[in-house]
């Protein structure tokens, strides 16, 4: 019996050796990377609530698009960018768990973020539950549309996983985007107080004349390749993407339109992610007129094109790919008092908008008090890293992260967990301005230390 087993083993080794000689790449199969892409229309029906009004026209489709990355001996990784204003709380939980199941991976290896278009939908199932308790159901969120969109995206993820293509090279390029981003917080000469908030559309001459301020002008492009052919392109740039908005004319805005133009020209799937742009808008260069949308689109498209043309490629194997995740608990803002928020929601004469703000505040209070933590993550693709962060994050976080790893091509995707709202720097909370007001931010100034500690841990350890 032992001699028989020995003969079988010898035959097996001879066969394997023959296959490796006949097919040199056979021994590399364990190192194989495959990437699948998905892209689905998640536009609402007319009459469904979008960010600030019911949808009255679909100017161009909203999409959920992304990649499924398979690397040998690892669970799949899913990156998904959605043309929504924000995805928060139990809404984000449902997106991540559903896509994870479709890709046969852990929800902790799924990144879902938004581009933050102000004529896109909102998704916050926790806030919707609270509003329903006070007779405000379906006034800001359409749960049926949200659930259908999630299921539709999951089907596309499942198909993308099955049809994933081999990848042997990774590409990176970057280029400056001209006359789009500007800092929205204009400080006094001593730098301790906000004197002008430069919103997405600006006609105030002083706001227009003020300098761009602190921004990250670089648009970064990560691409997957096999045998000289591109499989997908991911782009990263930090700005609020609004030109004009607010009347229910649904659009993916100038970032989505630029993405569409590049996809049409290159015939390659393009997925765009918004960086840490809580305090960044196109306000210095945008007066809110309809004529500005195609102009901003062209500037974005040009930045994407130049980054693509600047791309250099290098081989990549599954050993170069890794995923790290951290959980953080950001301290609640002191203004969030549950009893007061519930009293506001129960007060019949309170304006609907103020009740909506109270519901979102209360949703985050409930989540934090229940022990919910925010997931942030880091995807390593050789010397190209992607840092995934929550909320309407200030640009300072993105720039600080880049300084920590100067030899790495670091891309940043923010607008993950939208529950905290704006996340400013600690100093920003004493400077005033809309972004760190009690209406806009649900975290305390000490959040900067917590978040930066987690970012350092991901990048340096």
C-alpha cells in the first residue's frame, strides 16, 4: 500500500512539473489578480425626494459604479462610488452588507462612498425611522428606491465578480486641475475667525476676489492593466461638485459629466471618488449660472485626461495588495442632547427643515450611544495607496496624510459614513463658519486627534 501511494505521488509530481514546463505562467496562478467593474443606473423616479426637492427631471443618470478586486489568498475587495448626496447610519450598513454578500466577502472589505452631488438622493435609514415616528415618513428619503438601487448594484457586483479580468500591471498618474477648487472658509488677517463662507455658487465680489486658499489641486488616476490594455481607471479629486442645484433637476454634476466624457473617449470604465472636500467648493470660479456647468466639466475632464496621459505602469502581483481597517469613535458634539432633539421633533409648530436636522442629529446620537464605530480603511496596491475616510472631511486631513508618507502615491476617498456630517479640524471649531456650526457638524473638536491617530496607525504601522 505504501509503495502504491509513493508511485501515485511520484506520478503527480511529474505531471505538475510537466505542466509548469509547458505553461510557464501556471506557477503564477496563485499570484493572479482579477478586477471586475460594475456600473448601474440608480436614478430616482420623478417625484421621489432628492437632496432639496422632489425630482422633477433627470438631466443625466445617477450611477453606482466601482470595482471588485480579487487577489490570491485574500477575500475580495469592493470599492463603490455612488452619485448620492450622502449615505449614513443603517443606510450605509445595508449598502455594505448587501454588496459584501454579492461579492462573497466581508463587509469590512467593502468601501461605499458618495460624490456628494446636491441633486442626488440622500440615504439614511436611521433618520427615516426617527422621522416616521413623528409623522414625517417619506418626506426626505424614499426607502423603496434606495433598497431597489442597493439590490440592483448587488446584482451588478455579483456579475462583475464572475466576469473579472486578469490584471498584471498597476498605473498611476496625476495632474493639476485648474480653476475648479477653492477653500470655502475665508479667514480674517489673524487667521482666527471666518469672515466669509464661500459656498458652491458665489456672486459676492469679495468672496470671488479672495485667494483660492488651502486646497489639493492634484487629480490622481489609478489604473488596472493587462498585456497593455486598460481594465479600469479610478480618479480622485477633492471638491464639492456643485455648479447649480436645488430644484430637483437630477444630475451627476460636472464631476460625473467629466467622468462620462472620459469614459466615452477612452472606452474604459471610469470610477471617480471625492476626496476630503468638506471645506472645498468651486465657489471662487462658479457663479451658479447654467453656463458654468459645461465650463467646470471641461476643466475636470482636462485634469482627468492629463492625469491619464501622465500614467506610468509597473507590474503588480497579489503580494502587493493588502487591506487594513480601523474603527474609530468620534466624540459627540456637546450641542447634541437627546431630550432636546426629541422635543424639537414633537413640537408641531417647528419648521420641517429644523425637524429634519433634529432627526439627523438624533440618528447619530443613537448610533454613537449604541456603540457604533466608524470604519476607515487603507488599500495598498504596491506603492499606490488609497485611504478611505468618513464624512464631510476638511482638506487638512488629506494633506496631512500625504505628508506622513511622502514616498507613496496616496489617494484619498472621503464621504464614507455620512452620519457625523462635517468633520473640521480642532481649530476650525473656534473659528466659526457654517461647516463647524451646530447645524452642520455632529462631532466635537477633539475628533481631529482621534481621526489623525487612526490615520497614522493605518499609514505608518
